[in-house]
């Protein structure tokens, strides 16, 4: 069995340079995990390499482990998740030749630690396909594959959620929401665009006041409102998210009145106010009465 010898200074510097590069690549809090004892060992080796009087006897520097062990926590999708890679950087040579005659340091080795959001089989597949001889290529590969895996996982979850919404046998309800003010067009567009994802129909009326009517199951409506408040309205200050449920129609007599989800702001009567942001409530009342929803208008607006 070959005797392990400490790497000569030039090759040791190469290993330390790898550590420096990893540190530069993963500067974020918690991205590069180095124990206190390991950091002390790294500093000892730096001092040893910088000495000008290194001779053969200096290669017997004591207390140096076989390798520097690091843990890189690769951020996936802007840090939403991480994958831990354990990296082992050899500090000794097992070559049968003299250490001074070695041309290059021994290669690094690395392994993956299973994250909670991947199965053992998935980690094994990722580990088996990552580049075996270049740590930097391997880290980039893991980042790319981890991102792809998470995106596919989200798509599957959304599809499963959509299937649940579509196949729901819960009773139909009609819910009316009141906004003291509803103006931002982008947010209103989101309200219309995402409603079909939850099998909802109804309408949005912007202005002062604003009105949102949703037809669907209670579960779907609650999930939709949670999504809108969390994602579409995520950048709006909380004091500007004022919305209240004014009326919920339930029972066997509730059936869909609206064929889809639409915004009626620009098609309903004349708009008043200094900024033309006050809707025509008489026009809204007449429109709803024409659909047999006159009672709802009285409960929501007054």
C-alpha cells in the first residue's frame, strides 16, 4: 500500500486556489460551509506554502488531515431551494514516487446529500449523471438540473391542483367582494386571467368602489383569492389590499349566470369623478337586474 505524503507547496497552493475559487463562487450566507477547524487548517497551509525556506523536512508538517472537507449549498431558483454537495480536496499523495516529482495534485471527489424535496432515486440519478472529473462543471450541472427538476415538479403540482379544481364535486356558490378602490389594470388583468385556472366565472368592476363576483366552489374561490393576494398583489402594501366579502350565495338554487370571467369596467355606463374612477352604480344595478341578480346589488353596494 502506497504511503501517504503531504503534497509539495506548489501543488498544495493549487488545492488552496480551488478553495478560494469556491469561496468566490458561493459568497452568500450559508452557501459555503467550512468548519472552524477546517478554516484553521487552511490558514496553516497558506502560511506553510508562503514560507521561502520550505525544505524536505517541512513536508512533515504535522496535524494535517488527508483532505479538506467542504459543503457547498447550491442555490436553486434564486435560493428557493438548495442542494448540498460535499467536496473532498486531497492534501496528500498516494503516489509511489516522491511527492516532489508529482506533476498535478490528486483529483477532488464530491457527493450529493439528499435534499428533502428529492427522492433517493432522483438523487442517485442526478449523482450518476454529473461530470465526474471537474468540480466546477459538476456544480453548474447540478444547478441547471436542480432548476429543471423544480420547474417540472411545480408544473406537475399545478396540473394536479388544476385536476382537483376541475373535477371538484363541491356545490356551486356565488361570492361577491367589495373594494373601496380597485384601479391597477395589471392586477385586474391577473384577476381575469387566472380565474379559469380555478374553474371560476364572474366579473371584475374597477373604480371606487370596485366589485368582484366569483362563481365556483368555495374551495376554488378561496384558493383563487389566496393566490391573487399572495402572487399578483404581492408587491402592493397591505393597507392597499382592502377587500371584503359582502355576500355569499349558497344552496341548490345557485347556478352559473356568467359564461366566463370578464372585466366590465370600460363597458358599463359613464364614469365620473375627477379622475373618471367612479363607476356608474345605476348602470351596474340595471345590468345585474337584467341577469336576475338585483338582490345581490343591494347587499353588496349598500
